[in-house]
């Protein structure tokens, strides 16, 4: 079967590269992926997939096996009971491209600086291979391709799920990946458990009492109280959170005061917090609230914490990540499959898919050997297209294995 997958990929390779370059040339920002969605939807329809738009710029496509498994035959209607999901994010970033590629961005100030063009091309490439008649006969369950908008902004994943993208038929597991320029093309990294952090925004509003700057004893200085809160929160990270549990708190904005000779009556601290587990997240916010309120009170002020929830931590299901790992080690060799020793503090709203169903999210090397590789979200970021030679066949094989494993589980 692997030989068939590899041979099929070789036949499709030039088309997949053309697709990737087209997507790179015409990037679109979050929830503005109109041309991208139309382009993908047509490609998927041409492959014989049934498509839907759960959101205006989101596309889902269902590829059904040549023969629906008997275990799913009793499902209502003609749909199979479960399917395997594969996700690709679609949006670009407001970044000016610095690379002088022949297919560089045609849109000034917008670039696929996070590799989402590679993600879409790889998932569409897997769909191209799996849609071949000889491959559809090998599928033990349908496959649902999830092309998601707005990963870089407010998170399209949660909205897609709310719109029902994991239903009709129900998705049993989801596969996803991300470009990693620090790894050379041809290598991947994976990890069981939490693999990316949560990210939340917060405001701490400190209320004091205004007075003349010559008579501070008549007021309550919100700046003094807020300054001490900033320092105490950093001490909280080092003293209340285990050294083995990542927690990063950044106060990015400190707004206070209106005049140089007036004691400030209100200060606003705005920041972000990233943690690698829900337990640490809850502990950190509880302690932050206590510190803000009690520290402010010690200066005669008051404080309130307002949390603006962001992306949740991304959890890899051990069963699904082990399935991916076994496919990768067999296909690439153990020397090219790496284990992450810790969760990364960057985020991805794939975490919402992983919260709903067992999932795996791995990192695919897109770096060039022997040269410096610019990081993600940088104008000089360039993805090594040779990574597709690894990712597309691996993703195809992992989908087949997951379809078999989860259809047997259902049976």
C-alpha cells in the first residue's frame, strides 16, 4: 500500500506544488479567505467530494469509501457512522514578504508567513491520492477534510465546531500538523499529551483616588499599587507555579495618569498568560486575582481582574499520536521522527478539535539544511517544498490507518 501511495504522490507532485504556489501567491487574512475557499472547494468537488460551507469562508469536504463498511450500514440515511477528520488552516498574516520567490505574494503587506499554504496543499494532496479508485477501495471509513479560516485571529475552529463540522457523519478522530522551520524537511516531531499552550488575555483595573500632586497623602495612587501588582505577579510565576509546569505572564500595556501633577486614580494593566495545562491555568488566574485585590488593598486601592479567554491548550491523544508515530517511524525511519520533550508556549486553535475528539497534531520540518531559516511570522520565512514529499504520503497513510483503527473500534 505504501508503494501505491508514494507512486500516486509522484504522479500528483507537480500539481500539488502548483496548488501550493497559487495559494502562496494569493494570501488572504482571517475570515477574508473568499478566493481561497472557492479555489479549494472547486478542487475538492473535482475529486468527487461532497462539500459544505459551515462558515462563509470555511470548507468541509467528505470523501466516501468505494464500499461503505458493514459496521456503518445501519446508520440513518446513507451516511457512515463515523469518519476521520483532517484539518488545514487557511489564513495568512499581515506581514510584508521579504523573499523574492517567483511565486511571492501578490498582495502587498499580506503573506503566508506561517505556512498555512503548505498545510492546505498537503491536505488537498492527501485528498487527491485518497480519491483515486484504487485508494477509495482501501478506505475503511469516510474522510472529512476541514479547511478552517481565522486561525491567526479569533479562531475559526470553535466556530466551525459550533456550526456542526464534526457531525453528519460524526468525526471519530482528527489529524493536523504545522510547519516547523527549525526542523529540516523530511523530519517530524510529535508528543503525547499537551503539545501547545493556552493563551488568554486579561485586564487588571486598579482604582485609586485622585488628589493634587503636591498633597499625595490626600489621594490613593493607582500607579504605585499597579506597579507593585506587576512585580508580585512575576513572583507568583516563580513561587506559586511548579518549575516543571510552564507558565508565561506578560504585561504588555500599562495605561495610567492624565497629568504630571495629579495623583492617578485609575491604572489599567493589560497582558497575556500562556500555560500548558488547564490546572495551571486555573491556579494562575486564581492567584492573579488574589494578588491584584490584596496588593491594591494594601495601598488603600481596589482592583478587579477581567479575563478574556483565548485558545485552550492543545492535547494530543496518546492513541492517535501513537498511530501517527508508528506510521512515521515505518515510513521515515526512527532517526527522522523526534519526540518533543515539552509543550510549546505558542498556540493553535486546533486545540478545540482536540478537545472534542481524539486528535494528533505534529510538526513537519520545513527548514533548509545548511542555512539559516527565518522563523514563523517573519517576512523572510520560506518553507522548503521538499517537506511535501514527506508530509503528503505520511498524512495519507495515517488517514488510512486511522480509518481502519477507528472503524474497527466502532465495530
